[in-house]
C-alpha cells in the first residue's frame, strides 16, 4: 500500500477535490435504533478493562462532566470513566439524518471506524470484514453469523444485518449525489483481533505468528505469561502489524486486499458503484 505513495502513483480523485466534507464518529452521532444499544457483553476487552455490573448507556443530552450514578459508585475519575461510556450511536441514526446533512451542503461523508470492536472509537478492530454489530439492527444474529465463518478465509464470509444496513447507507448516500469514505486502520489491530487471538492461543504454531512483531513467546513451563509483542507506540491494546520492505507482511496484506474488495465492490460484479468511494488511511505514513 505504501508503495503507491512512494512512487507517486496515488492521487486524490477528482470528485474529492473541493467538496464539503462531514466527519461522523458513529457511536456519538445519533441513536436511530435503541434496540441495538451496546450491552456489558459488547464492551468486554475495551479500555479501561474493568466493567461495572451496573453499567448503563449514557443518556443523550446529559451533562458531559456529570457522573451517572453507576459511574460515581466506581470511585474512578472522569477521564477513566469516559472510556466506558457508550451513547448508542448507529448506522440508522446516520441514515435518518442524511437529508439534514444534504441540506447543510454536505457533499461527502467520512466515517470514523465502523468495523467490529469493543471500544467506543473502533480503532482497535476485532475484524475488518464485518460492521460493528451494535451499529446494525440485529446484534445477536450477527454474532451467530460470525460463529459460522473462518475469518481468515474470505470464501466463508457472509453478510450480517449490520453489513447490509451499511450497504443501504451507501446506497442512500449515493442516491443523494453524495460520496462516502471510511477509516481504514491497517497499521495495527485490537487485542481482540481474530488473528492476534490465534497467536495468543497457539503461540509459535499459529499460522498468523508472522503477522506481528513478537518480542518473546510464552514459556508454558512457568506460571508467568512471558508473551510480549509490539504495540503501536507501545500501546499493548493495539498490536502492530509487522512490516517488510514491501509494506505490511504478505499474509496480512492479502487479507487487507480482500477487505478492500469487499467494501468497494460488495456484489463483486466489477462495478464499484455499490461500494464505498474511498478510504481514509489511519497513520498512513506507517502503512
């Protein structure tokens, strides 16, 4: 991916030059479907790594700095608790406001990460081939579909309810003559990412072991877990993808190409009009 930029082969498409952009952070934009709101189960694995049993969705329009009763009972400070907060923003909320955005003069949407992740920001992907289940209409149904797949084999991938609602969002955006791009976070993943979980479980025997920079493998003969790896800027919640002189390691690079094809040409007919219009690459200089 980095080679295109290095050799001057990449340039912004003509439609993107001079358009009025609107950036959307999906979890915090609009809650169009309260039935899909995150639960305590959905946030497991996210920072700050503690999960009060009386955790609840934060009401929209509530005072940002005022602690909710369940927050106050934790005894934690505001900035720690902010990482636990969820407001229930979703894709339906975006669809419901497309006419409003168009009336503002918006010509293109840029969505922060939408792929499955336990965090509020989604920069720590669990997988790239599915939209976060709490952004769609059937979180539990989506989980059942995940369980039927091999995430490392695109031939097994299906379309979840959240995926299909995202495709509807793309269609509705295009119907209004607007464009849409999404965040591609390919420098690092989350520590819940399917391939990283496989490495944690199978260590050197994992077929994805070379996707990551491993400093030390666990010694099964000791009670400690010696497993250590590179995280983006040392952040262990964000395992960094190993790179070679050609960019991200080959196996991961092939996986990303499958992801790009999935979202840019969903029906695989060679016509990309049913897919997203582009990507915003996170920490692009690292990819």
